[in-house]
């Protein structure tokens, strides 16, 4: 995987080396003292005492958003002998609850806190001022979510180009022969909207290329977990002819999967490669077949690991106060899983997928990244989208 942050780090180190060379009238003893002091301060600033993750709505084992970030935190801690912990918000948590989680994490010794989900925006504005010596990593959080004029100097925001992953999934599904599609979103938040609108754009592009009419049902379930009402809605879709549903919103996929298996339908996973869920359920005897066709992924673990590495290596200042937006142009941060065990398409090939991804990577194909729920993506005459409420 290409790591654009690693390049930024290398460039920063090179600039630093140039800045330290020549032109100084400081005596050698004073320079040595200053250098030692600076080195000591840098080491102290880069030392990670403990890492905490304050989670989004849902569970730590949601097999999606929370879990994808936590796996990076946990793996980094294990590899480097650093204590890690996570904190789950209560149901219907408010800003005060999220501030309490951050406070608890810092009081427990963490000087690096990963905040997961845009709902932590305003809490980050408070925390950045309250704990100026703590490194905050905000996943799916932007400056607008924080509500400050600029991103605080001790905060690094990570966002992803979900529209690109959604586009690839929608295009691939239609190319593979699906004409009755559905999009099940958790809530109409920016990341979910970008996934959904990208999905519609990709499906429409494939339909237009093939000269095939397609229908897409589009609905937000209002939750990031499955429940009886959402399952009933999905059953009505599948029983009514929907062939495949892109389930986008944490644990909400459980409702889509349950309905898909009942009606011989298919599901597209989200955030991480969820194929293993279907495989495990088949092996356990829970399901008779694996309902997952593919997954629209974003490199949650890679982004979080990159940010933590910057802290540990003393290059935090090169990214702090900025927003890293990860997509195909920056590396393989979004896309579909291409491993043989996860490639469940019947006719769409890996070669076709890679050719499409390269068009996005090169800029030849630009996917609209709008996250305004009120402005729907434009589609051709081959695509009908039923936006349901």
C-alpha cells in the first residue's frame, strides 16, 4: 500500500536537516547543548504513554467502523509494548457523554486518543483546548464537524473518499448482472452519503455502458445496528425483487444479511472486507450460503496506523492541524477486496476492476464527492432511483 504520509514525513525530515545545517554563529558547546535539549524535548513529545479509542455508536466488534479502527490501535500497542484501551459511549450519547469518555481516557494515562466518528467533532474542540499535550486523531471528522476556524494544532483529522469505494461497488455489481439494487444506509451522515451517492453513480455508469435498465431502492434505517424493523424492510425489498443491497452503516448489515439469506439475495459489505462473516456463518451452519458479493472498503487501520506512527517517530507536527483525505490518489486506501477468497463475482473480473480503479486514480474518472443529502446524484435514463423515507 502506498503511504503518502510516509512521503510527507520523509520530506519534512529532509527540510529539517537542511534547516539545521550551516550559517550559525553559535559556539559548538552552546550548539551541542541546544541540540541535546531539542532532542530531549522531541523525544518527550513523541513518546506515547498509552493509546485510547473513544468509539462511535455501536460496539467494538461491529465488524465494521469501530472494529476497523480498533484493530489498528490494538495491533500497534501489541507490536510496540504500549497500553491500549477503548471506551464505548452509552446509548443516545450526547456531547457531554463523549467529553467524559475523552476525560476518562486521559485520566487513565492516554496521551494519544483516537476519536471515531463525526459526532466527536464538538467534543474535540473542547478536548483540544483542555488537553493541549494530548495527540487527538479524529476519524471521519472534519474541521466543520469540530466547529473551529481551523483544525486545532494537536488534532489530526482523517477522512476517506468513500464515494470512490461506493462507485466501484455499484459499477461492479451491475457489470456482474445485477439490475435490481438497494442501498441501506445507517444514517444520513457525510461518510454514509458519500458511499451511497458513489454507489448510485457507479451503478448508473455501468448501466449506461451496457445499455441496461436498473432500479435502485435507497433508504436510511436511522441506526448503525440491525433491528426487527430494518430486517422487515429488507425482507420487503428482497421479496419484491431486489437482488443485492449495499448495507452501509456499522452493524446494520445484520438486517440485510438476515433478509438476503431468507430470499436468496446478495449483500455488499462496507468499511472492511466482510466476506469472512458470511464464510464463518456458512461453516457454523447458520447460513446455507455466503451472501456477500464484495465489500466497499476504506483503509481505517492504515490511516490510524499512519497517524500513530507520526507521533511515535516525532513527525506529528507535519500532520497536526490538518485533514488527511485518503483515496485512490493517495494510495490503495479505498476499494474492493481482490483476494481470491473474497472475489465472489460471476463475470466481472479483477482486471476490469483494476482498470476502473486506475481511471479514478489517474483522474481520468472523477466521482462526485457531494455529501449533501438534499442534492441527489445525476443519473442517466437507464437508472431509476427510489429514495424512500
